[in-house]
């Protein structure tokens, strides 16, 4: 059966490969067959970065955008905590 891996995993694997330089180590760490890693290496990190819209979008964010996003996530987290308290109180 053929596995389908998301682009963000391929990017992470190839970045780690650049760091360690050993396909055997990378394939063991990520549980990906070495021939698959060779194929991704042949295609290239640049191509997977081009395909990944999140990688491009996150590189364009500035610090004020990131600070705003963190604040928004903290507010959402607070709401979810309160909802969990209510749920478990009455459940």
C-alpha cells in the first residue's frame, strides 16, 4: 500500500537531512523508508517549500501579526478552559 505524506513532513525530513546528512538516521527517526527519503531528496526541499502554502504564508508574517495571533489564541484558550470547567462541573 502506498503511503501519502503531507508536504510539511517532507519539508521537516529534508531540513533534518541537511542537518545530519544521513538518510539512514532520518528514515529511522521519522519512520519513512530510505528510498522514499531519496525520492524526496531528488525532488528537492525548494520544490516542497513551493508546494506548501503554509510555509510561504508563515514566512511573510511580521512580529506584530504574530503577536496578534498569539493574543487571539490565548483568548480562545481561555474560553475553552471555561467551557471545560462548566462541562465537567455538570457532566
